[in-house]
C-alpha cells in the first residue's frame, strides 16, 4: 500500500468509524481499524460485531493494500498531527504501516487484513430511501425512550415499521412510550417490521449531521441485519430478534383534561422543580386548573424533598376539562419536552393514576405516553 491523503480527512474518517471499534471483546482484532485502498480512495472499517461502520475518504493511491491497525493508537497519533499531507506506506508482506506527515513519522505494527471480520453485504430484501433530516428527526423523537437495561432485550431497541410510504418508529422502556410517523421517499413493496438496537440509531443520528442526500435503508430477507447507506459512509447493524409489545394498546383513547401550554415555559418550570425532585425520587407534581371564563388556566409545577424543602412555580395554560393532579418522573418530562420543536404542547390526562399523553400541537405524527408516579397529595 502506498497513498497520500490529508490529515484532516483521515482524522474525520477515523472519528466516524471509531464509534464502532470494540472496547470489551474476546476477539482482539476488533480493537483495530481496517485501513485499505478501494478504487482510488481510502476505506476505513471498524466493527464490534453488533454494528460495523465503513467510511471512504479521498486520497491518491499509488499502490493497493490493506492492514488492520490498533484503532486507539492510530487515531490518537493522527489527531496529534497538523493538517498537512500524509503518506501511508505498507511494504510487501509487511505488517508495519509507515506514516509520514510533515516533519513527523511513525511505524505502527498491525495485523493481517484477512484476519479482520468480514462486513456483511446487505443487498437484497426490503429497500427504501428517506430524507436524512426526516430520519434524524424521527430518531431523536423516540430513541431516548428505549430501555437501557438488558432485562428485556426487545425494549433496548426501536420498533421500525415500513408500510407503504410511511415509517413508524416506536420505543418503550416500560414507563414511557414514544411513537413517530415519517414519510419515505420510496414506498416499500411489502410491509416490514424489525427491531433496531437503540445504540445503532444513536450512532446513525450522529452520522446524519450534515448529510444532505437521502439515506438508503435495506433490510435483508431474514430480517437479521439492516444497512444504512449515507454519502461515503455505510453502517450495518444486527437486528434484535423477538416480539415487540403491541404498543397501540398502551395509547389512551381519550382524556378528561386537555392542557395546551408553552413548551419553553413548561420545560423551564420542570427543570427548576427537578432541582428538588432529585432528592425526592425524581417526582414532579402537576396541578392543573382551568381558569374562569375567558381567562387562562394554570398549571402548578412543584417538587419536594423530605428534610430539604420544596418549590413550586406556575405557568399559564389553556385548560379544557376538569381540574386534575398528576405526578411524573422529572427526567421523563425533560426528555420529551427537550426534543419537541413545537412552540406549544398538549398534555392530555384522565386520572392521577392513568398515563399522560404529550403531543406537539402542530404535528399529529408524534405521540408520547408517560406513566404517572404515585404520590400522596
């Protein structure tokens, strides 16, 4: 291998694939990044056997070649250099990559490229495209609701249903549920549903920043792997096997109180209450009261911590229905209010022991269900 590239491009590429490098593994080769030439470009590949990320960067290739290099060492060294032209050289039958950049040079010992795990090719199956901005928005609205503990593996993923020209993402952790509908650029031939690991979608969302071209999504016929094809980047992930809960049954069909409130003011009040809620099991209490005729109602946001104190704040709201009280986990409220771009949100409640529903007023494609906390009023 003999090629030249810019330090900035190589550093950027290593930053992209580095998220897939294994940290704890019984297969040491996955601690490496595969550096290879590929049709006049440099291809970087990393995998932890659950996800794999491949990135192509521009360069001038004089001789073909490939080697697996320790990812941490290689990345740290490249990042320490100034933005200048870099030369990468790998002699015939050599396992040492020579790096030159300006007045600096190094030799890094690697492993045979043939020992690197093969990256799955996902070519057949269900294929569609979606605008990068739409996909990023859909992921951001649901992924935080997935479970982080592996007691129920299916809940650590996001249920993705492709039906016609609609993509529906849903995530739940047993205490909250987020469902988001988005449009596909290309309808799918047949309805397909899979469970994508939340970790995969978090990584994908980082890659989508700055992506302008539509993203191609391919699910293999066995529904065991999914491919996301971006501009110069490819992400392949294993899918979670199992049955996702029938979440439509968890969405309340109606409410007795509907409260429309300024999202920014509501979020600020919840954040203030959370200071006390931290020492009070994370509980934020909401007291919702309709106002007299032609006047706004009020929603009182409060929290208390035994032996420390309490606080409360009021925010104007348009309240339709009965006065009510309900308590939620402060983090859950902050998570959903933090991702909604809407100026106003609707909070729909029934009783203090029934789930609450949060929706953006100007978008009927998103719904968030939160289970209440049981408190003594």
